[in-house]
């Protein structure tokens, strides 16, 4: 089974090296950056809570749930970074 392609990961690694990269309009990029920033702040709360929970001793099934939470946190952080990188590479400023 093949994994679905992630549109954000298809962005060129160095947008300055390519002149055919379409830029995000300025007004849209400002709003996207604001949302990405707010998402980062929300994720930080989840990350810190996940970390603090990991410092406690938990019984099953709570420890399994914590592992699931940690996996989700790692995926969300990775996707947020990917989104922020894409926005940065596709804006003028």
C-alpha cells in the first residue's frame, strides 16, 4: 500500500533556487502565519502537558493512552513545522 502524497512536502527545498515557485499573496500569507503561530502556541500547551504526564507513574491503560498522546504530539509538531516552512518558502517576506 502506498502512502498518500503530502502536498506540503512536495515544495522545493530551496525556493530561491527556483524562479517558477508560485508565491502566496501577502494578505493570505499574513493570515496563514497568524494561524500557524496560534497553532504553535496551542501545541506547546499539549506538548508540556504530555511531558508532565510522562513524569508520573501511570497504570495501564493510562500509560498506553499517554503513548498515543505522545505519538500524536510528535506528528502534530512535525506537520506544524512543515506548514510553517512551506509558508516561509512561498512568501516574499
